[in-house]
C-alpha cells in the first residue's frame, strides 16, 4: 500500500518519532523511506545589508543543521534495522519543499511530526504540518509529541 514514504526532519524529537513510525510502516508494506530536510537559501531577501549573520555563513549553518537532522534520522532508522535515503532540498517555503520532494520521488505517504503549537505561538510561527496537509495530494500521517 505505502511503498515510498517521505519523512521531513528538523532534528526534533517529534521528527525522530515520525521516522520510527515511517520505518514501521515501510517494514509492513515492504517500502522505502526517504528523509528530507528543507532549507531556505535566501532568508534575508528584502532585509538591509547590515546583517550580523551573512548569507554565506547562514548557508553553511543551515546545511550543517540539515545534515545533523538527517544524521539523527538515519541513526534512528538504523537503530531499528532499516536503511533510509536522505536528501537536502532548498525552498523558500518549507512546506512547498516537502510537497515538491514528495512529488519528485513519487511518494505515496508523508509521515511528519507536529509540535502541537496552539494559540498565539501557532499564529506567529505558523504550522508547516498544516500547510503540508493543505497542499499535499497524497496521504499525510501526523505524529504528535
């Protein structure tokens, strides 16, 4: 049923829990799992040039953070006896990077964590999971804290 599963990861405990759930499903359906980390390559667009943190430094840090999140996801899967593919993609909107990656690898399920933010925190920070749910054309399994 679910042969290609995509798991967006950000290094949080919730994304690692999503990876564990994805591995369980992949085993049950003899499927594959791909972990993705999305970075925004141009976070400073429209901001003045007097930045304490330059574009080049940001990209190095963002790529290092993505690699760390993917390593944690890979280790979680390996600990369960499963090999996963990992990929870093760039996108201005994290949710679009996730949905576009799902389409490009022809995934038939997205398994992702949700931090369960509510109220003002959700309004200010937004919800990547909510946006993926709105844009995805395939099933999305949400794993909560």
